[in-house]
C-alpha cells in the first residue's frame, strides 16, 4: 500500500511596521516616549504621568497627591481644560486570586467644552462587585448638565451614595 504525504507549506511575510517619530518639542522631557501619536511619560505605575500632543502642548496631566490619590486633568489642543477629576488607588483581584492595584475615578469630575465653559459636573464612587473581585466606577449623588451659557440644563439623581464624598482634591499643577 502506498502512503500519500501531503505537505502544507506556509510562507510568512514579515511586514515591518514603521513609525515616523517627530522631533520632540523642547518642553517635553527627554525621557518621554512616542506612543500612539503622542508623547508619554510615566513616573512609574504608582506615580503621576503626562501625555503631550505631537506639538508639545499638554494633553493629560496626572498629578500624584499622595499614595492613594491622583488628580487627572485632560486638555483640548487649544490648551483649555477638557476634563478635571481625581482617581483613587484600589486593590482588585486579577486572574485566579492574584491582586493588582488600579487607579479608579472617584469624587467630583468636571467636563468643559472647547471654549472653556463648564458643561457637566458628576461624582463617582466605587462599587465593589464581589463576584468579579473588581471595583467599578459608578455615578453617585447628583449629576448636573449645563447649557452653553453656563446655566443648569438638567439634574440627574443617581442611585449610589458618594461614599468617598464629592469634593475636589487640592493640587499644584506642574504641567505648565
């Protein structure tokens, strides 16, 4: 009896992904890395971090307040604040009982339009999902939406109590 052998030949073509890295603006630190069309610099996982637009204007500034709290500010390309709020460091389970720490939104967050007008204020609290072993950021208290003139357009009452409060952390903006 004759055996028939079939050989499949797979040819893989190596495709190099090239990325043009722009010149780093003078105000962006030398340690910053080009990543996803922006400059990124992190002060390790538990520290603050900054992201800059290609031209060197600040996009996101995360300012470590203390070991468990961080202020987060994101900006439009025109330099005006887009969103300002804070994060808290919480421990979550990860893959079969291992633990990891994650920064999660809490307290008051404000959103602005490109002209710098406040368009919403909302508060977040952390709700623990024991089945998943994870903290989840959820709206709490009252959310306020404003029109373009800055007057109240809508108030939304959320079901969760703001167990971390709804205050804004004091911080020193080191990005500018």
